[in-house]
C-alpha cells in the first residue's frame, strides 16, 4: 500500500547586496554617499524586499510589474546618458520583460496591481511610473513609484514614505532578483 505524501514544493530564495545610496550627493558641502543593505527573499508566500532596513512585501505579479518598470527605466537611462553612474547589464534587463510575462502566465493569484506610466519625454522615452500595490493577504494598499533623479540621472524607487536612489548597476541587480524571486513565488503562490 502506498502512503500519501504532500508533494508541495519547498522553495528557498534569498539574495543580498550592498547598495551605494546617492541621495545625499550634491546637496551640500561635506555630504557623502553611504552604503546600505538590500535583500530580496521568499518569505511566507510573498517576496520580501528590504532596503536600508525597511521591509516591503510583494506578490509574484507585483515583483514582475516592478521589475518590468525598473528595467524599462534603466534601459531608457542608458540610451539617454553618456554619464551614467554604473553600466547596466542590458541582457538582464531584456530578460526582465520575459520574466514578467512568465510570472503572469504562472501565477494563480487573482490579485493584480499595475504601475501606470506617468511620463515620456519629447522623444517618447519612458521616465517614470507609479501605482498602488495591495499588501499580500490584505485589503490595504501602499504607494510605489519609480523615476529619475534629475540632478544625478540615476533611478529612484519610492515605497510608502521612503525614497531610494541608487546606481543603474544596483537597479539592474534588483530587477534580476525580483524576476527570479517572483517567478519562484509564482510557482507556489495560491489564489
């Protein structure tokens, strides 16, 4: 006689990296950039993004949406500026769009939140988006936006009451981790 087994997948994912904050550069004499920790981790059926000690939880679909928006923004920055802080990995950014579609095709969750593009320049180049994302397993929402620091020409990510400014290399890394983590979560996420 065969025993019944629970064949639920056990999935673990965690990635971390030190980011260089550019938020204080150029604001005054003696101001210096500082390092902070960034991590992306699969935790309790959601993805947890930790930036400088602040924790934000995302569904698989939200990971894909944020990764897609960030990858579009970084590619636009790369195309528009000869003086970027860091060089993005363009192939990884292209994979961000593919992973976004894979995540959407795999997730069983009916919750979907979208970033609304809020700007293009005169040449039709994307430079930002914003939206409201619902907290996983909740009816409450939080605000999120992505954009460009006009003075430093680097990506900005704003979540709730915090704004994070970092290099295109760090943004590229974040896109990659959100894609991988979001895809893994989509495989185990339930409606």
